């Protein structure tokens, strides 16, 4: 339940930040501080999601890591053939 609420807030956070920025009273220190905290927290969440996706991709494709060191691959066609061989072995 709470997880779904957090996901929904993260989805609409860009709209919230744009509205806050458009209506921001720059003289009100509390409003500016709240905006900056929300902006930094949202940026941190985005960075964490990107890093998590990167790690997940590397875990799912461990067998592709050695393709860069394979000297038999000289063209994109060779790479495609090698990938299809690896895929058909699974």
C-alpha cells in the first residue's frame, strides 16, 4: 500500500516540482528549502533507479561480458552471430 503511494508520488514529482517552481515565492525561505529538498531527493531516487537498472542488466547479461575480449569478432555481423549462438544455448 505504502509502496504504491510512493511510486505514484515519484511518478508525479516532475509535475509537482514544475508547479512549485512556477509558483515559488523566492522571499519565503521555507518554501525555497522545501523545493530544494524535494529536488535533491527526487534526483537521488532517479540516480538510484539508474544504478539499480545498470546492476540488474549486468547480472542478467554476465555471459556477454567476455564478448568485448573475443578476437574473432571484427564486424557487427560477427557480433550478431555470436549473440544468437549464446541465446540459442540458453
